[in-house]
C-alpha cells in the first residue's frame, strides 16, 4: 500500500488478478478475484480488505 486514497464503487477493477469490487461496507471492501489453476480451471476468490478507521 502506498497510502494513497482512490474513489471506488461496485464494479471498480482492482488488484492484479482481474479483481472487481463486489461489496462496500462500513469497515471493509470485498473484492472478487479470478485466476486459473495449473490445469487451466478458473478459480474465484472473494477477499475482504479492511478499511482504516477514521478517528
């Protein structure tokens, strides 16, 4: 993380593995990533990224 802020919305591309924002909550953003395993099958993974708290 470079400490930069970027505006996002559902559907925003993010990450290196064709990730897209699928949900935005108060304390986290959920990103769905798509990648292929060694046999070429697509694997879908949802990743919750915690947002820093604003004090």
